[in-house]
C-alpha cells in the first residue's frame, strides 16, 4: 500500500492515485461525524453514506481515507501548536539563562576583586559571609518627597538583588531549570535574614501579573491580611502605598509576625513593571503602628517583583523575597523555621510563581465548570477557605473571638473557645431527639509535638491513605453533624460503623503539589448507641506537601465536614495536621510513590517483610507536627465537649506517634524506607497476570529468572509500561495497578478501586473495547491501537498502543482483565 499523506478538507488520495474532491456540504457532514467519532468503524461509515444523501456518490473507501487524513491533520495541528509553545518557552528561557550567566560572571568578578583588594572588616566578603544590608542614617518620611526618596532607594536595592550582585545566590536544592520547570529558583548564601529569588515565564500580561502578586493573601497561605493605610500617587504614573501586613504563626509554639511596609509601583525606562517593598524602619516622622498584641514586628528588606513583557505575549518575572523574621523570639528548636531561606522559597517565592502559572492555565482552558460543577477559581477559593480556617483556629487570635479555657491539669493540649457570631454563622447541631438547635460555641483543641527521622511527606501520605489508623469515626460523625441535619448524640466509647473511605478527586494544581478532594465515609454510625441513622459522611480535604523531593516544604492535611449538597456557602470547621521539617537532608524518590505501610504497624499483627529495592525519602531528621481539631456544640455542653476534645487529640497524638515509630523503624541509615513486598493476594495476582500474558500472547511479560513470586510482584510493580487490572463486572472498576499505572491514572492504591474503566476510556475507547470484548474472552487477548484516555483527574493521556488480556486463576477461570498501555504520556 502506498504511503499516506495528509490532504486538506477538500480532497483525499485513493490507493490507485485517484484524487477525490468534496463539496462544502459534504465536508460539513463529514466534520459533524468526525467531532462525534474521529475513527468510525466500517459499519458506521456505511451507515453514514445511507443517512446522508449528499455522500451517496462517494465510496466507503474514500470516506475512510478522508477520516485518516482528517486525523492526520489534527495530529499535525496539535503537534505544531505544541512545538511552537515549547519553542517560545525555550527562547524565553534561553534569554533568562543568558542573563543569569552574565549576572553570575559579574558576581564572580565582584567577589574576586574584593577578595584580593579589600581585607578590612567592612569587606564585602568576610569568611564567606556577605554583609548585604547597607546602614542608612535615619530618613525623614514626613513629606511626599521624603517617601519618594525612600521608595527610589528601595527600588535600587531590589534591582541590585534581582539582576545584580548584591546577594550571593546559590541554586535551590532540587530545582532544575527547563521549559517545563517552574523557573530558576535560588536561595541566599550568607546574608542578613533569609532571602530567596526566582525568575520564570508566565503566560499573563505584566499588569495582570502585578495585580495577582499584590493580592498576597490569595496565594500566600501564611498571609492573614494586607491592609492599605495610605496611597500616594507619584509623578511618573506609579504609586507609593503604606501597608500593614500580618502573617500567621505556623505552629502553636511560635507567635505570629506583622510588618509595616512601603510598597512602590513604577515603570522603568525599558517598559518593565516593578513592584518593590520594604519595612518602614529607621524612619523619622514617618508612618508608624504601635506593637500589636500576639504579634512580633518583623522586617522586610528590599524585596519585590520585576515584570517584563515577553515577545509573543506573556511576561518574564523576577521575584525577590528578603526578610528578617526575628528568629530570636521563638524557642531554639524552632529557629530553623525562621532562619531557612529554603523554607521561605517554598512557602512564598515558589508559591507566587505557582499561582501565576495556575491562573494562566485556567485562562487558557475552557471556563466550563469542573468537577462537582465548580470552576477553577471557585475550587481555589475553597482551598483558601480551608487553609485560612485552619490557620485562624491554630493561631486563636482574641480579635477573632477566641479565648483560652482552663486546663485539666496537663498542658499538652490547649483548648480555645469561640462564640462570635461570625464563627458560628450557618452551623446547626442536631440532637438525639431529632430537633435541631443552633450551635453557639466552637472549640479548638490543638497541640504540637517533635518527630524524629520521619519524612513529613511520607507521614502525611500515610495519614491520608490510612485514616482508620488514627481517626475515631464517632468523633468525625459528631463534628459532621454541625453541618448536616441528622440525629446525633455525644459520642461515647463505642466505635461507629465504618464502611470504608472513598477519595473523590476534586482539583489539583499543575505540579500536583496540592490536592483538593472529597472524602466519602461510607456507612458511618452517627450516634454512639448506633440506634438511629447510619449513612455516608463527607469531608472536604486539602492535601499538600506530599512531594518527597521538595526540600524544605511543609506537609498539610486539612479537612472539614460538609453536607452532601456541598453548597458554596457551606460552613467549614477545618481540622488537620501540619508537619514542618526542621533539618532538611539530601535524598529523593518518586513523588507519586504509593506504599502499603499498614502492615508496618502492629495493629494487624502481620510481620513486615522488607525489600532490597529501597528508595530514599527526602525529608528531615526532625520535624514539628501541629494538630488542631474544631468542634461545634451548645454552650451548656462546653465543658463536656472540651474534655472530649482533649482526650481525642491525645488519642490522635498517640496514634501518630505509633505510625511515626513504625515508619522510622523501616528507615535505614541512608534515610531509605524499605517497602513491604505486599500481601499474599498481591503475589498471587502478579503471578496470574504474568502467567496469563505468556500463555495467550506467547511472550514473556517480565524478564527471565522471575519465577519466584517475590520477584514477579517486584518486577511487575517496576515495569516501565502502565499495567492495571479491572474486574469482570457490569461496571468494571480497577483492582490493581503497578507504579506506572498509578502515575498514569494519577491516583493511589487506596483510591484505585473507586475508579471505573468507563471513566478512564473515552467514547472511542469504550466502543472499541466493547467490540473486542468477545475476542478477548475467546482468544484470550487483543491488541488495541493507540489513542487517548483520561486520568482520574481528567487529564488526557495518549498511548502508542495497548494490550488487553484475560487473567485466569489456578482453576483456569477468568479472574479479571489486564491492560498494558505502552509508551504513554500526558497530553
């Protein structure tokens, strides 16, 4: 057969070289069918000719050629668009790298000159440390001219850090530049305070970038508020703003920070937009704010954003964050949190770039509602509400209505009470007799503890996937009753009926560093006596920091009960965990690695077997975990619920310590975690999958020498292609997947069984599988052409080809269907 070339819509090439020309009406009819089914079967093409009289003079083979050409053109169009986008990114990234190289050369020359010519105590280089903050005499800010002088000075200092040699920048661990990376991220070496710098590309115009970055509370989760106290226009079209900013404390063991800032917005001679900031310290007759209760006044040194328009659209942005967080005011064990430039980069600098990329992606995509009928901006708002609610409860500011309750003689758990109307808005607490009463009190029980030798990301993933190891479902049901109408009484000592946890993906950020999901608790008993109603319970859950390669990133699991209706104005009472690394160490592993570590606990009584195939988990030798749980109740039950809350948090702490100990005991001296090889059922299934493949296809799925069952599961798990099994039911669901399969589906072993085959395959794939199903059951296998399917998060996944085969058990009975997707990638 002759080679096929892609022709335009008006014609195609037949095998005999004949050129066929189509009328506009024929093309319109064919296009309608193409959008419904890009690859129609022979029967569908014949049906098309019968149903469309205008196509009656065209042979079925000509129709087949037209669809082949149409698919070819669509593929070329997408590839051309992708290559154009990649080329534009590479060109802009090349420009950034050239500029970075020039800056580094200047820095080397600068350091060399001072190292050889200046050895005084005021040298720029002193034992490898650089004195970066110039000492200015007190400046007068009583006039607009004085404020403008301070602003111009701040601008010059910021630019010297962003593009000059004022700070010695070193590449942040784990961050590598490239067309798909978030950007070039650096941290300061030997400067006063902590500092981080980033530069990257965003597909947004400079004015939009500045607008987003100025709204700091919308993307910087630690930022409680930014209040604009005064605005002074400048003669160049810019502005000077006086700001008061508050940052939450990350843990119960520290105090919140606040800043009095000057923010200067201006346009440079080359058309770049600059937003720079600094604290108003050492100022005479200038704006001032007295110390605020529960806050420590910190200092922001010259920081800001340099935003330049990029050829072809978008912006090139330089970000500098430089702060002195007054580390002396916190306990010594926590000072690494306030003295780490890496921590500042993860929490603030990189988050700014991520927010810009996320919004740019949302703008480029359809504005149609996402999962659960929510648009991306609405889902981001839900994440923000969860995070903010958790931070407010954790900090317990008196201005928000929180007050401290008396202790029970032990100071390990602190309980706060809040009865302000804003906190209680919309909360309804049903009672055992079925009559609902308005909740008038919210309690928060919180505590912090130090963990040793457990990577935060690993511990957080375990808490997310194995909720039954630490949660009391009676307590969960009780807290859920505050937002759900249904009989409930105060939980007692019995365990509520629990049918299982189902993780329903809701949204995720571009790099999957943050997940928003709905947790469905099936069959939870809503009362201690289990005498009334048993039903499903729902939690809205925010999870971030599960990437074990991300050095210095804190891990969070924050959740709140929601009503099944999931209304936009639903009240949220967030609770959860925050784990912050204190001593980052080197190492790394697959960020999507999923482990079944339940067997590592003594609960099930099973003995854990370790594998030599260990992987290094990047984390910390020490970390601090903070726990905060909120409870709603009526005022007359305040003391009773407070006692319950204290006991519950102590129980959770004990469970977490047990989990952490089990995980730590599986860590070797190199910081590697030995993964258990799996359950006996998993070994048996792996053997059936491999044996059935060899029997039906006449080839080996795994390399030779894998006869031992341990080797079969190990090799199947690490196979480069995505291998997964689904049940033989009317509505097939996945029952197993190897690591590549989990990565392709963007899920975990725990959530895998909640994903149906129908959700993953597109219409064309479903029709093809349905057509070939009889052949699979009779012949034992079928080879499928390449196509596109979807991950559990809705991302399109292309694959070169696929194989489906019947998996039989020892009795030669069909057990399940296995699929192998070869050379898959995200589109």
